[in-house]
């Protein structure tokens, strides 16, 4: 709470009641929660609570300085993997099993310190971004092997504000201090019927012909994307990294935002919430991707909803209204009444977590 940043209050959302409070030896920087575990992040410690009785079952002590409280927790019931920075000198990430209370793996993901980490829902993939902000990598868990690498852009030292997988792990979305929200395709869609495959093959051939007509830049890209021992990796990597599959461009840059991809009514939709109280919603074209047209909604005052925004050159579908989105179908933080056994206790319990 703002008046006491070392105190954590756990409340029952539906009953508007306090379940318990905990006090910690330092400022609480962030909190991660699923149905099994609650993780409280301090600058040099992580406290792991059992969600059923809120007891501290493990403390990860003396972690590298983590001033932003960077941490990720997998959300499926049978897994509770925790990812946190393993160094403040490079992009090392430590993965800890909060169910069995054991270390899983350590991955040096980047040369510069971490800026964002995110698990896919099953905890089998981990996405990372560094303070440089140009490259996003996805690793297999628990093996720690790099699966795929995405290039967010060429501009260096962009502040990544959000990184998350879609519920089915098909897409990975990131927002930053720029106005562009990028969506990367992690897995290919399911096989299509033969007629659609033939149509898609024809489109690919047409695209290849267009690329061949682009001249020497197309040739250069192909040449540098193949293994070349005579060129340093700094030169070849930008040409072999995958680019964004889809994106939306917000009205302006410099606004902090969080983003996710939700699957509702058979459509993957981009949701971006900003610090200005605006929610942007856009549908992803599963075949072509590209720039998406969005609707925007305001949660400040009585301005909801606003008119859809369309700009020249934007493609993709629009959504009919915010009420059509079943956003609560896959909640990030659940307030289910079975989450904890303290829900009917009165008054709330107060505890102190010792260092």
C-alpha cells in the first residue's frame, strides 16, 4: 500500500474484504500470483507464499539488485515457475520451481541487463528482453535452449514496458516507450485444407517474385541470412532474426502501457492499456498480420466507448464493442473464492515476514 510500501494486503475482490496482511523488511516492488503460489519481490529477496494459508514456504535471499522488481510466474495450476534476474551486469535469468522449491536453470539470455521476462501459460517457454530493447528471445524450459529470436526494431535503448504470451502460446506481444506495439508469431497456425494451401503457395510465389524485383537489397538480405564464417555475428544476426507478424501504432510515444493477446469469439485480439486510462483493441489477421486497425475506449469519466480510429494504410478487422469481448475468460489474476482458505475469516490476520 502507498502509505506503507513494506506492507502487503491481500483482499477478497468479490466480498470487498481483507483476507490478511504481511509486513516485509524492505519495500515491496512487485507481486506475482497464481492459484498455488504468491511471490513477493523485494530489492534483494523473493518471498514465496503458499496461497492456501499464505505461509512463507521459501525465501530466495541475496539476489542481485532488482530495483524494478522484475519477476515472472507461470500461471497453470500444476506449475509455478519463477523467473528473476540472476545478474545486474548482463541478461542472466534464473528459473526456480516454486512448487518443489528447487532451482531449475540459469540462462544468459542477453549481454545487457534484463528489462522484461514472461512465461507462456504452461511454463514451457520463457521470453526475455534486455535494456537495449532491440532483440527478444524465447527459450525452452527447463532445457534453457534458445528456440527463436525476434527483432523488435533497429533503434537502440528502447524501454520495454510489457512482454506476454497469448493464452495458446501462438503469439508474443511487447509494448515499449515507442508508439508501436509488436506482435510476434511464436508457433505456426494449424495445417490448412488443400485448396487454401494451394492459394497460399500462389501468394508466396508472387511475393518471392516481388522480392526478386527489389534489387540488390533482397540479394544482400539472402546472402547475409545464410551462415557465413567470414562475417561477424553482429552483421549477420539482424538479417536472420524474425520480424513482427502484426503491430498497431498508438497515437503517440512515451506513454507507459501493458499489452496482451486474448483469444475471444474465435479471434486473437490485441489489448493495450495505457497509463492515460485508454484501452486499445485490435483484431489480428491470422494469415497476413500487418498493421491492425484499432478501437479505443476510455476508462476516465463518462467517455466510454469512443469512436473507432482508422488511419490511411491500416489493415485488419475492427471490433464491434467492448461488451463483445469476454476478456475475463482467461484472467491473469484470479479472485475465485477457492483461491485461499482465509476468505471467511474475520478479522484479517497480520503477519511479519522476517529477513
